[in-house]
């Protein structure tokens, strides 16, 4: 599994996942992170990595209905995912999060909120093609991705050309990609990165705390709240996939 510079497009059909999950039995010190084992079965709303890719092309079955599918990459503790699911009961929401502890915390929030239209999957955001067919997503959300501020870290950045190519392919025409970050380059360099891709920038903000987000009904993430309290601006941008 290699993420940096991953070539796109990916094969149209997934016979086996490109992201390989490790079970607790494979770790030399499974006790160091008890969530490796405990995340399995922690909630009906939590989908382990080795199960998540098997729902590709049939997420409506997972939710028990067909509805617009909205996906958040890097759900963290689940404030945004839960808030969006509560605010939009007619949409299906899937969070994608890599860290074991965070998927458990997120699943617990979904359980407490008693939402039936949201799930959290443990998976790597670099391999979305494992999970979704082309043109099947109504929206993608990326909130506060890791900044990787140094130039030598370019290969580690999520907001990169290859990722935006994936987004353009997976979103249906009219679908939107919304990005929020307190690290300005994660937002300001997006127009340059999408050159030649079927995206139109429909709104942007250099400080959502002061000016609001460039879309209606924004849900504040926990990280966003911390930045507001600290007086640190959060930038935002919305892109729409053209037909």
C-alpha cells in the first residue's frame, strides 16, 4: 500500500482492497492501543475496514434505503458527521476515519444521537475507490486535514492533485466538495490544483468565524470550535462538480 503519488484513475472494479487492515493478532503490542480490537463490535454504526470495501456499489443496502450519499473524510470525534446527520435526515452520511480510537468515539456519538442515516467506517482516505463507484457521491467534506506545512511533506498532503482527481471522478454532476482548514494552503492552492478538472469554485471564505461559511447550514467541528476560541481564522472553499 503506497499513498503518495498514487496513480489515478483506479481500476473500475475492486476485487480486493488496496488498503489492508491489520487485526490485533498481527500486532506485536496490541495492548498499546486497545481500540484495535475493541473497535470491532463497538457499534452497529461502525464498519471495520475489512467490511467497508464490500459495500462498494450497494451503500443503499447498508442504510436500508436509497438516498443521496454524503461522505466526510477524516471524521475525528464525529461532531460534524453527527450534526449533519441530525440536520439532514433525508441524506445518508458516511464518515471515513483511519484512527481506531476516533472511529469508536465517533460511533458512540452517532449512537447517542440515535441517527439511522449515518455510519463511520475505518478506512484510509487515499483509497476511496475501494469504497465508492464513479459518479455515486452527492457530496464530499474535508475538515481540517493534516497541514504537512514543509515543502518536503508535499507527498503526504491529502489536498493534492491525485485526491482532487479522485473527488472529481467519484462525485456525480452537481455534487459538491467542501473544504475547511486553519492551514491556509489547504484552501488557497485548490484553484491551482483543479486546473483542467471539471470543478467550479462556487464560494470561499478566509475566516468562517467572522464572515460565515460560503454555504448555508455549516456545522462547526470540534477542531473548528477550538480555533474560534483561540481567535485563529478557519478558511473554507466550495467546489461543484460540473456535468
